[in-house]
């Protein structure tokens, strides 16, 4: 049994931290609000590594914890609800999520703990300090994600922002073309209504929350990056087909 992950972090510490964070977030997800999970059978059939979860994004931290909760519960054989959180006693330690370095550094001690719990931090090539920028992608940053994929499962948010229907980043498509992971779309709902932007503070009680895992995408590796990111955005329900009802009806 491995004691450290590829980044030198002790897996036992990661499990303990996730158990602590998970217990705190469980209350907001399943006691104060109502979380429903769909597609747990899909999670149970996935390989042990090189799996990329792509999801829409509504809060900084609560989305990640809800999806991680759902993955852990699915591995323990839970169905559509997170009943007793016994799965927190021993969670899969090969779970990672991609987070902006800026976001993880600007809030102090808590983001550092989240990093130990599984964050793979990368510098955004299109935005910094609230301003749009243009800079080349740092290859070493991408290599960190590949390393995490080789070791286990990675969750990423292709839009790179909590703004709904924002444009997907083509770098995700490039990563898929190079690494060829199993790509699992995830659709979350209700988190923006229930929690603040960071996902740490409660805004509203008794909200119906949902995490839906969809079947892995069939990727055409001969397609261009634009076509692949379009496929992803449609799968996570962030494309024009879902933004504009009249557009959806016209395409039917």
C-alpha cells in the first residue's frame, strides 16, 4: 500500500483532512439541505486511474466536496442519497481536483489545507487578480495534472469560473488529446442558491442539491480542440442548447 502520492503528500494525512472537511460539509449538504446523487453505478465501473471528471462550477469549495462525497459514497455502494457518512472513515485517497493557484493562495490557511486534501494548483493563463490576461500555458503546470491522472482520478471545471454558461477552456481539450483519459461529465445543481460564492457560508436552507454523473464521453481524437470542448460543454449542460430554451427547441 502506497504511503505517499506523486507530490510527496502523505496519503494518511489526506484521508484525515478529507474526513474532517467532509464531516463539516456533510451537514450543509445532507442535513440543512437535500443532496441527491445520480449515476453512482457509473462511478463504480470506472478504472482506478486516468479518469477525468469534468463539471460545471457554482462555488469554490462546496462543489468539490459534494462531488468527492458522492464519489466516495458510490465506491461504498451507496445509492442516490448520502445516508450515514461512514464512508468518511476510509475514503479513496487518489482523488484530486484542479484549482487556480490564485484562488488557493489568497484566502490563507484554509486553502493550504484544501491543497493537502487533494488540490492540484495551476496558474490560469487567461486571468489573474481579477483581470483578463494573455500568457503562454506553463507546461510544468499541465504536467502536474498528468501526474495526478496517472495516479488516480482528477476533477476539473472546464469553464474555470463559477459564472454560468461561461466559455470552456480549450486547454482541457488539449489535455484530453494528449492524456486520453476516461472523461466523465458531472452536472451539479442548487449550490449557487444554497451557499455563497466560496461555498463556505449558508445562504438558504432546504434547497434540493444534485450531483449527476453521466456516462463517459466517446471522444473523437481526430477532432479539433474546439469540437471536443463543445462536446464537453454540452455534456455538462453549459452550452447554448441549455442556455437558450428557444435554441434547444429549434435543434430538436
